[in-house]
């Protein structure tokens, strides 16, 4: 397996920020730099973060994959000249995907509340089951379909898409997008799993806070699972598409409406020859 270089974008108030630009694709092509950026929620974005994103990446579109409650609790800031679209992948609170479960509590309190509901290994079971739902349940599929429609509509500058932590809903849509653009499985997996490295410091901080509050180790283990991604989740999702539709490509065409023509348009818009760099 060749190591894939992932470009992280260090921001002050936004978690798990990186762009897909430069990732290798088939046919001697790469993802075009400066066009596709995945992040966690933008509600704590600083003025300096906004300046960097505006000046260096020319942000023009934001696609928010969170549901109504998440958006109401932590709305993205208004951004002049940037188009904003809310495209929820789940209709309501999806435990294990959304960290906004628990109302007006601190993030640490919400994580304890969430983890306490999924002790004894249930957190892993929850996420293993959650990913296939995103490619099987109608509401989820329509959200992903809309995500790709917006990618096709977007023309100038860069597009940001995000959920809360930028790891599950954002991770799956990113994996599907890379597949459509022509990335091989190793590249898709490495980009997806990079979340574990990129949010390591954030995750360790949370675990330290929990230990200082004398939270039992079982709960801490569940929080670790909920704040990480695992290859098994992605494999379960790919398996579900194959089982239901015979292949990932057939799923993309029949359920997401990504015809050969639309896939070609996406490749034209978001990829380029290595010689261009």
C-alpha cells in the first residue's frame, strides 16, 4: 500500500479540516487542489479561520450535513458571498453520529450521556449498523443524492462540506466522492482513516477530562469508539451497497442518479492531470 499524503488545513476553531486536493486517481489524474474541503462544524470558526479560507481557498459553497436540531444549537456563521445549503443525512438525532444529544450540556457532558447509553460494546455495534443505514434508508440516500447534485451545480471556488465532527457523515460522503472521482480502495481508506490521526489531540483531551472527573473506564472506552472511525464501518457500507445492488457502481447510478455522464462531469470539474501540477 502506497502512503497517501493528506493535506490538513490547521484552523483555530474548526475540527478535522482537510482538503482532498492532490489525492491520486486512476488514469494519471489527481483531485484538483483547492476545490473540495471536508470539516467538522463551523460554528466556532474564528475571524482568522474565515480569512484563511476566503483568501487561500476562495470558499463559495458550504454543504451542512447536520439535522435541524444540530444546526439550531450550533449554526454555521453567516458568510457574505458564500452559498449555504443544509442537506441532512439523518432526519433527527442519530446517536453515535451526532454529538448534540443531550440538550444544553457541555460537549464532555454530552459524550458521557451518549456513551452511558452504549456500554458493553454497544457503541461499536451502533456505528457498525449506522453506516449501512446511510446507503439503505430513503432519507439518508436522498441527502447523499442532494450532496452530489450540489457538487454538480458548484462551479467557482472551493466547496466545504461538514457534519459535527467531520468523521461519519462527512467521512462516508467523502469516500463515495473519491470513488466517483476514480480513487482506488487504498486511497479511499487512508483518507477516511486519517480522521483518527487528525483529531487525536482533541480526542485525548476529552478522555483526559473524563478521567479527571473520575468517569469509569468502560464509559471512556465507549467515548473513544464514538470519537474514532474504523475501517469496518466503511467496509460494512460497501458490502451493503454490493449486497443490495450487485455493485457500488449500480448503487451510484440507480439510487444516487449518478449516470456515466454525471460522473464524467464530476471528474472534469474536480480532477486534473498530474502534468498540470
